[in-house]
């Protein structure tokens, strides 16, 4: 257990965005629980916004295949909690700035602007990395200037090194088999 019911409700109901690096189960299956818990909040009439307004959709950024996977899960599980999806490749190797999202679909634009307003996300950049098909790394820049770079699972990547250079926080995931220990 990760806290009491009220604490879980607050954390899950307050989520603005989930970023998924690739389609391996250890990276995306937790999203099912998040979506199920958000549905329970909706069913009970609890959400971050006022009860008179519809709940804010969860922004999910991830591999293209994830969108179909999430839509299928929602349909099969009878879930209606709203979400907005942005594929990682739409943010590839270019600076995504909320103010530069004017040409995007209004739902996407609203979700992007909400990230800046609620979390202070000034920019989000992705870069493809070598791990499996449609695997990504990300760099997030906060309005304070703080930059966080997360590699996801990947082999050494010059593109990620360039994108993440100067980051204040580097999160680099690595897993090795016991047989590879020195």
C-alpha cells in the first residue's frame, strides 16, 4: 500500500501528466492502475476541479502504440476517465513550448498550456533512443530554469547526451543481468 485512501485519491486525482518512455510492461503497466483509480474518483464524484465542472483529462505522453493500448484498455474495462495523448515523436528533438502550440488541436493546446500553468513546465523535448522500437528519452525545463533529463532504458546515446547537456538532474536508468556483474 502506498498510503491511505485519501492520500491516494489526492495523488492520483492531482496528476496532470504521465510520460512513458517505451512499451515494455515495467514502464507502462502502472498506467492501468492510475486510470482505474481516476475512474473510481469520477464514480464517487471526486476530482481536483470543482464538482460542477468536468474533471481535467490526464495528459499522457508516450510511444504511439500506447494510445491504442490505452484506448483498448479503457473500452474493455468500461472506463470513462478522460485523457489526452501526445506521441513522443511529436516532440522529437525540437523544443516544445506551450506558447508555440497555437497550431495544435484545441484539446492538446489546452493540455499543454495547463502543464505550464499548473506545473511550470516551460519546455519538453524528446529524443529517440536505442532500446526497443519507439523508445524515448526526455528533457523537461521548468520556468525556474531547472532542467531534468531522463534517459528511460537505452544504450549510450549521443543525441540524448546533446539534448541533456547542462541538465541539473540526470535520471539514467540501467539494469544489468547478474551474469554481467564484475
